[in-house]
């Protein structure tokens, strides 16, 4: 054994590459031993699954009680088309809904706005009024499923529409369960779908925290997201650090808004990337749980253990998908999906093989779901909780990622917080730097991407693709016109006036939005009223 | 003095995914070009105004959202109207095969799909940029 260590650590001619690094550029030793985790204390640093600090998982029984939720993100075209895709995924054994909205919806613009031209229904489903949400949820019992809605700047408006549809179905709000992403900080950092400046945006978020604590207690109010940070080019450690620091910012703003930490913290959930570097990803999830448990107990003095437990959804890395030899993407996705399963995730989305080209076809989406089902039922990986616990390598990697994240916390704390760091452009610049470094590594051949810079095929085999034409936009424009023609304009105007007054003051905006939604005010109208009060945010472009 | 190639990199439409635009902007700058990055959510009018004001030789558009068939024709006709018909227009992003000949037909020259190297884009621009520029 000793000999093996010596020969593995010595520099040998003929080794493939020096040094060996993770996809994030982290240098990896050829072998890890007991010496690497000598300082690790089982009770203090790991704990059994279900025990503080939850490094080994938040459930004592792992996946024995319940598998993760197989939640496939879907949305395109009209609400009717997306409803059909959702029903198909549920019938195929999917266990939760996850709605993707189009860009006009994400940016709070109606389909008839000039900026929406060419974008309606393209990257997700178009929803601009209660009428669209009614069509989206038709035939789906909202009290019987959990729904995830990927919506951020206009999260509270879309959530209000969902609540009103549930109300019309006869479901109580207390019975509803699901998630709105509602994570505006990562929009400023990475995905850039923001409307208002950071501070009023944070007010919308805390309004949802307070409203749900009182009225929709089972709803996950924020899905604090590292996924987009990673897709924008961050390293694993930056994803971990910025995501959890965003979480800290939300908790602090909630407390500053007068909420008790244990009133809202148990309903915060997280969303991480499942990238290609297998062990680094597993370590990332384990480190995330440990950091969050300490933050909540020690920094925020939360008393309820549910506030300490980090629950997360994961999605395989869209950025890793290639247009070259697209069937390779099935393999990439399957391997990536293993990491959050072995890392104790609560929910998972697997990407489809065709998503470097377009939104997925129904067949490709089903294959992606089947990938999860095969992992769950055929591989045996769900039988043992935290199977890598105690691994010299994974424990060392978990500790290293934790330390790197905590160092970022210090830097951001010194700036005054994440909102201030964002206003300084700090996380944005860190990510851009990592993205450029990675791309140069690929082009220098330091990083092999199969089918792209190695094992290139002479001719590509075309695959079937979903093509979204302009008919969805026409349907949506017609429905919008009909809504505007048939609603009570006075009621709309009054509800929007009350929303404006409330936003200018310090009222909770959620009840005001619910009234506007019930009157069939459109998403664009509600967002415009708030634009008048708060203005729009414009990023200073840096390269 | 040698004239540096001047490139306006723009992200039209509502999409905010700017990783590609920013990485390419860095690569072109490192290749010795003068790069002006306009930032997010630029209308065709603003992009053409930036090209005029910056005396751009090249406009690079990053479009991932599927709105290219609405955005590109508008930019091309505005360029023509401003007498900027000789500005090299290139697009990077997710462009279905079906649309590539249509974009070529309206004068969009280079179309760079996922997996294109930064070096390829640098070389393409140096080779196809209008002739008043010294590219040696």
C-alpha cells in the first residue's frame, strides 16, 4: 500500500496530464489517505444522516422512506401545449410539475409588448393573465401535486395567479405544496432576468416570505439557486459560496423585515447544478448541508431543526450538452444525475439529449425521465445512505469546498452583504473570469470534450427537433385581447392603483397582487405599475 | 498607425444569458481587437446606433432565445438605411439549421453554433472584415 502511494505521487513520464484538476480547476492528488482527514471528527463534522450538521443527509433513512422527486422542467408555446406535456410527464411516472416560462413572462412583459416580438412561447410557456394560468392548470388537481415554477422578478405575480386558480378549484392555500424560484439575487449575479433594482426586488421577496408564513405554510418560498451561477461559468466552489451567501442574504432581509427566523427559514430550499465532475459535485452537496446547518444555528440562532436542514433540487448541467454527437448527451446526463443521488438530493431534473439545439421533444423528455428511473430502480445506489461518507477523498474535498466557500463569505460580508457585492459587480466578475479560464482550457486541449475537441465525427447524424413556430404567439395575443375586452376595466384600474399605492408605501404587495389577478389585470400591467414606482435596473456591462 | 478591428458585441432580445457574449468579447479583445460590449436587452435600433457611433467594422450578436428571425432582419435593414451595409454581421448562439440559409440570404455572414472555438471566430472576423482595415 505504501509503495502504491509513493509511486502514485511521484511524477512519472507517461502520465496523462499534470497536474490533475477537477473541471473547476481544483488540483487533485493522486491518492488520499487517512492523513487527509485526520482532523475530521465524526460527531462534530459529519453526524449520522438526519443528525446535525447533516453532512451525511437530512433524512435518517436516506431514500428508504421516499425516493427523490423526479421533477422534469417543461414549458413551451401556449398554456394548453404545456398542460398537455405536463399531463404526459405525470402519466409517465413523473412525480411533480415544473413549469418553464417564456422570456416575456420572465421579464414581466405581455405578449403584445414590442419587446416580446419573436419571443412568445419560445423558451417556455407564455402566461400573462389568470386566463393563461387557468389553461395551464386545467385538469390538474393542485392540492394533489407539487408544482415548481421557475419565475423570479415577477414571482409574486405568477404565484398570485396560481393561488387564485387553486382557490377557484376549491383547494385551500394551506393544502398547497410547491416551489417558486423567487431568487432574484442569482438573477443579478448570473441569469440576468431582472426588472427592478436589487433593493425593491428584495422587498418583493420578503413580502412573499411573510405572506406564505401566514397563509401558504407548506410552500417553498425561495429556491436559492446555484444552477444558473454554475451555468454562467462559475467553479463548484463559487456556486456553493454564492448560493449559500444568497441564502444568508434572504434570511437576513427576512429577519430585518420583522419575521422570526424559524417562521420562514424551514421553507427555503436550494437548487444546485449537477455537473460532470463526479466527486466534486458529491462533495459540494455534502459541504452545502454542513455550512447551512452551522449558518442557521450559529449565525442566525434558529431553534427549529427544520431551519437547519438544507433541502435541494438538482439539475444536470445544460452547459455540458453538445450539439456534436448529441446521443452522447444521454450518457453525460446519466453520469451527472448520479452525483445528486449519491449526495442526498430531494429532487432532480435530468436534461434531454436535444437541449443544446432546442427545447426537448416529448420523446427526448421521456428518455431523460427514464434515466432517473433506471438510476432509482436498477442500480442499487439508493439502498445505502451517503455511501461516500468516510471516503478519504470525498471527505477532504468536502472540507476544501467548505473552506473555500467560507472564505468567500468573509469577502462578501466585508463588502456589506450580497446586495452590496452585486452592486460592486463582484460575483459577476468572479464568474466571468472562471468562464473564460475554462473556455481557454477547452481550446488549448487541456480539457477534452468528447465529440467536440476529441473523437470528432466526420459527419453528424441529425436528430428530430422541436420547432416552435409563430402560432403560439398568435393564440396568446388573441387570448390576451379577449381578456382585455371582457374584464371589468374599472376593477382592474382600481386594483392597480391600490397596488401602486401599496408599493410606494410599505404594505405587503401579495394581497394587492391577488386582487389585481382576480380582476384579470395582466402580468405586464402589474409589473408596469411597479416599474413606475421603483424604476428598472440596468447593469453596467463589463467584460 | 495600424487600425484595430472595432467590434460591437450585443445581446438583443429579452434573454440575459451572457456567458457566451462575454467570453467572446474577452477573446476578441485578447486577439487585439477593440471591443465594445453593449450589455443586455438591446433593441436593433440601439445596436445599429452603437455601431454607427463606434465606427464598428463588425457587429457580433449573441442570440439563444429563438428570436433571431425577428431581430436579424431588422438590424440588417437598419444598417442598410444608415449606409453601414459593409459592416460584417455575425451571429453566435442557438440557430436551427432551417434558419441558417435565411440568415445568410439577408446578409448575416458568420453563424457560429455551440461548440465553435473562440479561435475560429477570431480567424473568421480577420478574414471577412471590410478591407479598409489592416489585419496583418
